[in-house]
C-alpha cells in the first residue's frame, strides 16, 4: 500500500509540473450510446459531446482537468434522452503523437429514463491520435441510486 501511495505521489508530482505549458483544448464529438440493461428492442442511439481539457500536451505524463457537456437520445418504444454537465479529472500518458487518457467525472443533469434531475458519474478511457482526433470509450451512470449505465463510443475532434 505504501508503494502504491508513493507511486501516485510521484505521478502527481511529474504531471503537475510546468504549468506554464498547459493548454485548454476545446473539443466536440459525436458518437453512439448503448443501454445494455434495457429490455426494450431499441437500446442504441446517438450521443453528442462538447467540452475542454487542460493539460500539458508536450509532457509524457500530465494531469488533466476539464469539463464536458454530454447528451444522448435512444429512440425506441419509450424514447429516452438526457443532458449532463460533467467536470472531469484525468491523466494524459504518452508522447505528443499518441496519448492514453483515463478520466473520471461527476455528472449533473436530466435523464428521462429516471424522469428527474440527478447526479451520477462517468468513467472513461480516451485514445488521442496526433493533434486533433480522439476516440473515447466511456461509461455513464446518470443516477447512482437507479443504476442503469450507458456505454458510449465518441469520436472527438480537438480544436488547437
């Protein structure tokens, strides 16, 4: 446990250095979201995302902070839709031409499956290619006490 703690402290120390070279990177994306827990036939629909991430693009390891707006629609017999605001934290790992970006966030917003405003969470893993393209695999849980997870694959264009 002590080794894990020291490793995490070392990663945080390396990733938070050189704040002068951090950049906010705005992005927008479109994707596909699926609800595997739904018993209905139509469980897949479009997803939309927009936001920004702030990290050092030139560093091999960099702590990333950001925010995302996420929306989805699943057309079926009972169409479900939702819109959420998600502050995020993550770590960008890799050279500037290819980065792996594990990230997590706290969701606030409306989900029609729950018929209420709620809070939940997001976990994801993004693969950044070059300066502009990102493929993001994420799990969204719109409301923790009504666990119906959404799984999304988003194709994101980063603006530099």
